[in-house]
C-alpha cells in the first residue's frame, strides 16, 4: 500500500498544494491522511492511526520533511520506527535523496540518514528562531506600552490625582502614563474624562 501524509499547522492553512503533489505522484485519494495540527511533536491522532496501518513493504509519501514534524529528535525516532521496526519505506517528494526505496545499499542508507539528520536539525532550528523572534517582538511591544491578553478596565477617577500632577507640570506625560500603568491608547481614551473632571473641579477659579 502507498499512503500519503499531509500536515498543516492550523485550520486556516490550505493543504491543496500537498494534495496535488501526492496525487501527481500516484497516491490514491482514499489513502491520503490529512492532519491539521502543530508539528512540534507526534502526538497527533491521524498520524498515530496511519502508523498503526503501516505494514512491512508499504510506502509513506510526504511532500517535505517538515510536514512529518519539526522536532529534530522525534523526526529521527519516527523515521527509524517506520523504516526499521515496521519495515515500510518513506518517500520525501521535495528531497529525492530521502527515498528509502531507492537507496538500499549501506552507502545509500548512510547518505540518506545524514541528509535526514541535517534537514531535521534545520527544521527544528528554524522553529527555535521563530519562537525567539516572537519573544523578542512581544518584549519590544511591551516596552512600547502594548499590553497583551484581556485589557484591564481603568476608571479615570482612580487616577485623577496623577493627571493633576501632570497639569501642575510636576510630571511629564510619559511618566503619568507609566504611573497609571496603561498603554498610550488607553490613556487617550481616558483623556476626555480627565479633562472634564479637571474642568469641573477648577470651574470658577
């Protein structure tokens, strides 16, 4: 049997490109398994079901190595489980050297294993870089006063004394916002109320 495995990271992503590639290779549509899940590990329902169906001599076709997963060690472990323990073959369409049906010699196996480890490392390294860029982006946004999660509700009356300090020029606007603990957009939403309260308090002076 020839099976195809397709993975996309979220429900919003489209799997058509992978489906077309597997069909063109000759994988029957009824033998294509589609998974909409993260590639961080192999705890995926459809993948587990597919592995249970695999038998010695079967072939598993994927478009690229990162569709199998993104965790370096687990990719290697799954590759060995499929090819050694089960005795099935794996074909990676975007990387012909990762085709265990073509390289049965000791040298061929060594080369394909080496390429697999290199590509798996690159896939995981890119995932780590993405996480780092996300963390840096969040940190930079927080430094600019952007708040994440459910927005806290601010009552202008609670912070009016801070606004008065600003009006008396005891503190600058930036320091006032810092003392309130809100982001710039929240402050400007409160500003109209601050001004109204200030005008009412000092009316007739």
